[in-house]
């Protein structure tokens, strides 16, 4: 595959944002750069009251070996300003893009003013400046905050559609941050595309968005896969428009992986080598802090962000510490044969950390994580209701879900909202206090956001399978099989969620619409459809 990157198209794909104004032209043919080195864009992440992370990676030839970079350390300058034209630069410095980290750069900014936007960019000798990004600081912890606006998106299989959702997110007004729930890349070959997953351009002609290469295993493999995904101009535009709070799910490593185990029964000592390579590549391409850099003991992705007194955000890792998944059929071996009260999807340490964090005084608690928490039900053989299996979800770890519910109840919370992804559908519902009483009291509300592209165009309306699930699941208010994202508008009075859907993603210029709106009040665990 040949990946052609055009500087003008990258900026145009960013939606003509004011973020990209005021960049002085410069030669980028000198100092060894005969191609634009910021081909993968820029990004910001994890806004705190005094700073945030800014990121880039030098890759003049994204899919070439080492991204087209020589195996030397390269100094990269950075600037932060109070305006998009950089007339008022408030901080600047120099970082080093090292070959050991794929020539990526992570700068943790500090000593900035809370609650306001800042603009940032990178510069390297002999090249045109990077695009400009913007990020909004978090308010002071505990300070009164009137409102907060978050987007939620993920599951972005590159071969299965255009990144229209990211283009629309880049144009959302007053956006404070984006929660990316995971599946930023997909590890499998995923080619050739199936007949119902063909991609067309605006003229209706077939085009290729195939993955470069086969299934990925090595660090270089993962780096190339990230480079292919991050070359997309709409994804770059979304990163430039707001700070991201990054998570990961399974496809950043391997489908349905769990701790030391993959789905194929690979010996753990071999799978851990693959997992480590995948996690290094994830760190190299994400705007996360040094605390998330993998080390000999693995990676600590779970963390907490506070937005004044309005919101406490608990970002979970439901992959790295979970027990292996339950077997679904007799005779299976690459799975857990029996369930028990000690089974966990988060691990004991993370579970205790979350319990401690829920003791805070924020108006809202957001548990930002990856897979279905709420149980789903179907019709049993006797005509009654039956809990639907879900080995890759919290339903595969019912004791973990029960302990989460107990923690919420112990802290006497009615303000817990869960943001989820993975399932490639929009799913809105509640987590009941008891699995055997889905129509009884609830512990939390859950908003599961659909995929950006994974699954292709999808189907409007309620498909028969979802209708049967919803009818058997009194805790579920909506199931939808279209692509899109969700928007959270949060105030002290209520939490409002807009369910955004696109009519197509396998051809460009899909129409975005709001399928449904829901409201939640902090003093009662209940969904209100507006």
C-alpha cells in the first residue's frame, strides 16, 4: 500500500479550524527532511488544573521502516500560547524525539492557568511547523463549575469506513475533552474486505482502506498500524480540537485478550512479549503521561481526573488484570472453566482504588471504561427471563459487578454514570442492584457509545435481535446498530446525553443526526428520554 500525504489536505481535513491559522511558512527540505515530519499530526491529553500532555511523533514516511526517520535522537521545540496565532506565547521548550520510542514526543505541561484554552505546536529544524492544537485546562479541583462537555467515541476499524464521526467531533462547540474508550487500532489483517464491507469514494468508485500488512505482532508492526490510522485527516482534526482522555481495549493488542492470556491459547510467556510490544506502541502514539509508560512490571493505565467539583472521572483498565474469560462451550481450553466469587475484571488493587475514589464529593462520578457493565437478558426456554451470557463483558465476571454495585451502595451514591464502548452499538440503560431484578432499583446509568466505523454502515431503526433483547431487558432503554458517537452535557442540575448517528460510513459525507436524548438527575438513578 502506498500512503500519500498532502499537507494541504491534512489541514483541509481538519475542517478549516482556526487552530491552523498563523503558521509562518518555512523550508522543510533542509536538515534531512525532504518530507513533512509531522504527518501523524499532534494531540493533547489528560487535562489537569495546571497542565496537560502534548504529543507528536516524527514520521516523514509513516509506513516506511522507522517512519522514515534516521536512528538518531532529534531535538523538537514546542510552544504554548494563549491564542491560535501564537502572538502571546506563555511557555516554550525543547524535547527529544528518541528512536527508542519511535521518535515520539510527550511533554507534560505545568504551571498554566485552570479552566481556559491553550494552543500548542511543535517545530523541528529544517521543517515546516506542526499543525496547531488546542486543549482546555481542567478547573481547579473542588471549584464550582457550571458545565462540562465531553464526547465519547472509539472502535475505529480503518478498513471498515471513513472517519466522518471524528470530523463532526472536531466541529463540536465548547468541547472540554474526548473520552476514547479504546480499539484505536485493529490488530488483525482484515483483508480482503467482505462483500458487505466495501468502501467507496464520493464518486461511488471502490477504494482501498486495507490494512498495511498482515496481523501484527512486533513493535514495528504495531508502529506501522498506528501510523496508518493516525494519518487520517479527520482523526487528526479531532485530536487538534480538544484534549483526549485515552483508554485501551482489546484490539490494541489482540481480540478478547485477558491479562496474560489471548484467545488462541498462546503460552503466556509468548503472549506477554506481544502485549509488551503493543503497549509500548500504544504509549508512543497516545497523549498520555509518563505514568502510563510501560515498564518491566507492565503498564498502569487506570487513573483519575477531576473537573472542579462537578465531575470526578475514573478511567478503568478492564483488560490487564482480569481473570481469563469463561468458557462458552464444553471442551474449550483457552478460557476459564469455572466461575467463582473471586473472579475479577479489574483486579483487586484497581477495585480498591475505585472504591476509594468513589468516596469523593464530586457532584457526578463518571466511570470511563471499555465493556458492557449492565446485564442483558433474553427469553428462557420456559418463557421466563434469562441472563444473557457475556464472557468478554462484566456479565462474564458477575462477582466483580456485584462488588462494584456494593461499593456504589456503600457510598450511598446516586450520581454514578458509566461510559462504555466495544459493542459497536449504542446501548443506553441502567445497572440494576441485583442481576435477578433488572426491573428493580438501579446502582448506575450506563451510556455505551457505538463505533466510529467498526461494523460498517450498520442498520437504522431497531433490528429484530435488538428488539428481542430490549423487550427482555427492562433495564435497557435503547439499542441501535448505527455508527456515530455520544455527547455528554453535564451541569449540577442534570446530565444530558445526545446519541449521535451517521446514515453511512462506507461512503463519505454521511449525514449526522441526533437519534435520541436522555437526561439523568444526580439525586436519582433513572433515565429520562427527552
